[in-house]
């Protein structure tokens, strides 16, 4: 595995760690401060721009539900200064399993060379009978 892939997977892991810690400040620090950022939470319309994206995270992270992520099937790809990770988010809530979502997390190298999130898209995975 290349160092770039390892770094992209590490950035992806930090995203889920920050989510589980429910830190709005740390979540804001993960995202690139750029008008190109976007976020699609399951069941939500796509949000564009840092203000809308950060407001959504403050709302989610400040809510009553605490979620734990068991991330599986991670696959990372890097092309130049862009990386994306696809994965399955297996969610555990305060009252047990909450289902799974398929996610894609897109990162771009920031000015200091660190990966910064530019897009997150997650949608529910239908359970097969």
C-alpha cells in the first residue's frame, strides 16, 4: 500500500473519530475552508459551502443521539492532490444497531499538505431479504 493511500485512510479514520467524539470544532478543522465543499447526510439535500456544511455538523453533533461507527470495506484512491475513500458505515446508537450507510469521503491536500475533507456523501444501504 502506498504512503498516499495510507495517509488517505488515516484522514478518513480521523473523520469518524471526530464524529464519535462529537466535536464541532474538530470537525470544522477537518474540512477545507473553501466554497467548493459539499455534504449529503442520509435523507438530506446536498449542502454547499462551508457555512451550510458546518452548521449541519453542529446540529448533528449537538443532538441527543450518540453514534459509533464500525467502518468496513474501505477503499482509498489518490490522484495528485485529491483522494477519495469509499466505505460502509455500520452505525451503532445508544439503543443498538442503526443500520448501514454507503459513504464516499473526498479529500484535497490543504495548503500545509494535510488532507482536508471537501465532500461527504452517505446514503442508506437497503437490506436484502
